[in-house]
C-alpha cells in the first residue's frame, strides 16, 4: 500500500515513516501543505495521513483543494485537534476518518487498512444488482465500479460505501441506522450525524446525472431516477 504522510513535526514524521514501513507500507512523507498537494496530484497514493496544523496551506485547505481537483484518495486526519467541531470540519472538507493525537500505532494501521478496503470493495452485507444503468450512472456488480458517462466517478471511500448500500435496493428506502453501520463499520467514536455529511456530499456529486439521493424523514435515504 502506497501511503502519503503529511506531518510537519520531524520526530513524529520519522516515527510514522519508520513504523509504517516496517508494517509493509511504502511511505512518502512531506512536511508542508503545498508540497503535499503537489505530490498527491502527481503520484496519487492509496491513502493519505494528513495533519491539520501545517505551514503554508493547513490540512483542511489541502483536503478541500484535493477534493476540488477530483482526488478521491482515502484520507485519515491525524491531529491534536480532537473536538467534535474539528471532526465535523474534517468530514465536511472530505475526510474519511479521524484519529486524534496521541494515538496507538496499531489502531492507525487498522484504520488505514479499513479505509483502503472500503475504497476497493462494496460495503459488507450489500447485495448489488447486476450491471445497473440509471440516467448517466452505470453500476457494475463484479468490481463494484460506478461510472458517469463511461468514466469512473470520483468518490471518497465513504461516499462509495453509501452508494453501494443504496444501489443494493434502488428506489427503496434504506434506514439511516443500516447505512451508518455500512459506511462507518465498527467506528463507535463517530457521531451518528456523520452519515448526513456523507449523504450531503454525495448528493452534490449526483446533481445532473439523472440519479438523485432522496432523504425520507424518519425512514432514511433512497436512490432513484431523477424526475
């Protein structure tokens, strides 16, 4: 797994590079936001570990600009800012996971591997239908790939997990509780409202595709052909 670590603390950066390399990761490390964005765009990794407090562009700015450029790499924010407000800011900017400092290296490794599994495979328990075409969106069952006009959609791992869960039953409501379990599996520290953030981001990406994400108050969400 190719990993981009963006951390400006030299001691912590060296520890992360050394430890993750021993655990089988191929690690590239940078210490400022501008260089991180350049490296990310030039050589997209399998996952990004991103600190928020960086010289130049801060972590949230790096993340927002990367997502605006269509870079869908899974991102784990690693920072001393551990408040709920900061976590919401990170999720709104396009982060996929959040681990506050100080942290356990075993947990960091587990979260990174979980992120890449979610980005490569359908959500656990989902039973997608065979190749499905709705509007400009095509869903291929075999690989779980989702295309818009024949081009793979730029979706974050959480957005992809939400799409897989909803495409298992297109046109039918799926409860928020079930979606939360599939988009944030085993992540008890994530607030329940986080599923609304992922749904909001996905709804914006589906605008104009002929497929819409509908909120059903008290029931959940559904995907259907746009009227």
